[in-house]
C-alpha cells in the first residue's frame, strides 16, 4: 500500500512532549441493532463493504483503523473479504467485539426471543457460557486472521469489573469497553472512569483504554454522580455536560473542543469510535439516508485532518498502543467507584 500520512509527528528521543496517540475504531457488526431488536441469526452485514470507503483516513491522513468485529461478521464470507482488504491495504487491526446474544452456543429458538427487548446483561450469564461464547468469537477471529486477536470491546459497553478477568484469561491484552460519563440502564456504571488508558489490577497484563469522553468540569461531574447516585438521571450528564470526539454523538465544534481540552488536561491518548452500521443509509436513526452518511464521513475526515494539521499526533491501532504502553507510563486504575 502507498501511504502518504500527514500526521504531525514529534521525535520522542528529543525530550519534547510525545505525540498524542489517536485510536480510531469501529464496532463492525450486524444491522438492525438500532431498532432495539437483538436477533441471534439472519442478521445482515452489508455495511461491512462500506469500510473500504474509509481508506483515505489511513492512506492520506495516517490513522490506521481498529475494527472490533462481531461473530456475525466473521461468519460471513463476503464480509471477511472486506476485512482482509482493510487489513492488507490499510493496515487495519482486526479485533474482537462480543455480541453474546448472537454468538454460539445459542439455545434452541433463540432468534424468536429477539423481539423481547435487550439481551440479558453480560455479568448475569453463567460464567462458563460467557467463556464459551467469547472463545467462539476469538476462535473465529483466529481462523480469519491466522493469529490470535488481542484487542477487545464488549457489545453495549456491557462490561463490569467482575467479567474483566475473563478477558485476560483468554489472552486479551487490550480492552476498550469503558465509556466514561455513562451509566447504562440495568448495566455498568462507567461514569467516573478516567479518559486516559490505565492498567487493570484484577486482570494482569490488560490495558483498559476508555473511549474518550470528558466532562466540561471534573468537579461538576463528581457532584452530579454523587447527587444522582447512579439513577436514570445520572446518564443525562452525557447529553449536556460532556465533550467527546465521537462523531455520531457530538457536533464537529464539540469534537475539536474535546480534543483541545483533553490535551490541555494532560491526556496522552485519544479514542474515537462509531458503528459500521452507522455508515449504511438507514442503518441507524442518525443516518437516515445517503446524504447523512456522506456528511458523517466528511465530519470524521475533517476532524482527523484538523487534528493532524494542528497537533503532534500519532495514529495507532489498539494493539500498537498496547505495545507502546509500558514506555508511555500509564498508571494503574485510579481509585474510584464504578464498573471500570
């Protein structure tokens, strides 16, 4: 592949501030999830073909992608062709994304349960069943990749601390299942998680790298969490008190403000994400048509171009960030309440 990255790199041997590591990732998955249905089979993956449209992010701007892939994607031969093209021509990392409701072993008649609402929360699954489904996903990834997958994101951000050691046991060394300033209904409380990566003490060797989402005011965020006590009101902070570079959640000016503020607060890693199905016209409420899909791509491209043009940054995959992490001096999990 011919690459012409324009990222503004700094010579780290010079003693200057090292460049901000930027992880650009997608949850590569089946369609229909934004309808609120969680089908166990018969899921379309047409959206995976659209990954090729993202090649300029790597070729022109220097940001390789991390593709967190669900089992439904690995199980589709055509989808795998597109994954292989992104890996071989755009240096994309193939990583694991567990949708446990559509990953074997599944009970008989599981698909008939799809309309009954959200699937059972991960920590309530029998541990051995969760392990089997995780292994099914990782085995499918290994078969595709001819090498183990070492980076991971749990579907629906549904990872509590009691589940995390299982990842390390199965060979995962990088996780990005934490979303700061969010408390999910009947699920994990990630509200007080830090924005920068940290080492997880209860899962040796595992680097936790949250998606970047920062509060306008740290003190305000702590007060809001204490006052609302993890109720449904807590998560409302995400809509009015948070900044992020995540292109579906926030407008372009907010994305730029989030990057500037994160760096000003000493952040060393920036992580932004979206879903592959959000690139498909009609694939989500936020992308109803082709015009909206084109606008989303331009928004992402323009943000990354702005970042590379104005700051010392280095685009890295999840695995590359994990490899560089010991030299970057990330600390252990900071003290604080929550499932992170």
